């Protein structure tokens, strides 16, 4: 579902808000708001932020998923650091690796929760 209007509609229904309430909060007419949910009108970034604020969600929830990923491949990064350490003849600091793994786990968890 890459349809912004559909995502907004589903979130609105989950919160049990009416289109009339959303339109009033946004300062537009109900028919104008309905066109947003049906993707019959272009929506601005500013409007996405306003809608997200009313629905108390992240505006990113309404945007399409990134085509090429959303960040660093953490496992590849750690493997690369280990390889560099071997080439340089140094032992990786296990405490730092543990901290890094902990941060990665926390980051992955929060990114999943945002979606």
C-alpha cells in the first residue's frame, strides 16, 4: 500500500475520527479532505505534517517506503571493521563491539516500531 491517502484514511479510522473532524482541524471543507484520502488532490508536505499531528503519528507513516533501504547494513559494517582489524593486526575491542551491537539492536527495534 503506497497510497498516501489510503494510509491516512486507515489511520483516521483506527483513531475513530470523522472526515468532518479532520477537515475542521485542518481548516478545510469535508469534500476537500475527502479528496486527500481518495488521492484526487496533491498533498503538500506541510499538510502531511498537520494530518500526522492531528492523528498523533509520525508523518513518515504516510510516506512510501524507501526504495534502496533506510540506513547502513549494520552486519556488513561490523564484518568490515573486523576484516580491517585483521589486516592491521589489531584485535577488535570486544566491549566496543558489544556496545555497537546493542546500539544496532536498539536502532533496528525503533525503526521497526516507526513503520
